[in-house]
């Protein structure tokens, strides 16, 4: 890599604080989505189990 002149940023890709915040936001969003889908799947499974117990009754 060619060194930059004094007072100038080096050429190429630099990792700044904005990139770390973006990465943190993406990871947090994926984490929240995974938790949401896990809880929804559990809720649907419980609903199916309860529906099997009460075959003669309607949910209304």
C-alpha cells in the first residue's frame, strides 16, 4: 500500500465507528427476529397441542 501524504487519510477501506454501529444494528435486528420467530413457533405448537385436547369444542 502506498503511504498517504501527511494530513491525509490512507487510501483504501477504513473501518470507522459508523461501520461498527451498522454491524451492531444488523446483528441486533437478526437477534430480535430470531427471538420473535422462536416465540411464535412455540406459541403455534402450544396452540396445536391444546387444539388436540379440545377436539369437540370450538375456539370461539
